[in-house]
C-alpha cells in the first residue's frame, strides 16, 4: 500500500468514481437516480422513455465533435493527433467533475447525490440501464440500436 501513496489520488478529479443508475419500484411508479453518463430506458407499454444525464456529454463539445469528425473521416485511434485530442477531452472532463458548471458523478463528495437527475414513471415490466451509451435497448418493445431510440417512438429526456 505504501508504494501507491503519492502515485494514486484518493480524491478529487483523479480519484475513484462511478456512473450510477439505481432504480427502485415499490408498487408504482418506478423511481430512478442518475449520475454521470448513465442512461435508463423505461417501457411504458406504448412507447419507450429514454432518460439520461447529459451534463458529461456537454463538456468540451467542440473537442468531442473534432474527435468524431476525425474518426468518421478515417483517422485512426493510434495517431498522435487523436491521442492529443483525447487528452484534452479527459483534462476538460476532470476539471468539470463535480462542479456547478460541469457534471456530477459518484466519487469522494457525497454532495454529488444532491445534484443527481431523479425522476419517476409509470412503466411496464422492462427497465434497461447503461453506462456511457445513449441507449441500451432490451425488452419486447425495444428499438434495435442507439439511433433507433427516437425512430421507435421513444421520448428522450435529458437535463
């Protein structure tokens, strides 16, 4: 353990953290709480409700757009330019972690829980949760892929 001291952060932007998406049902309705890049899909029987915490996605949007454009144009993950852009994105995310103008994630600050996206919904039996994906479809009424969320009639809700 002493070998790790000074090399591993126990708190702050470099400390351990987690995306969370707990849900509970005590009769109706279902209650959920989201922190980080979590997504919950809820099957209401007639359509799907897509709920996510979009605050992480909004950090350094211009850098994310450049990374996506470069990859779509055939640029690889191994190129030095790609590594530099990802490093800028990671630095921006770390600077914005658990800050009022950034995003909130479960880490060493219990106050993050008060910043969670929370909600309730009357739903059928299906619930899908995902970390980092805009859509994690399951169940009989689920769309076939991420881009199909809205095509399948899902209602999208992001803060």
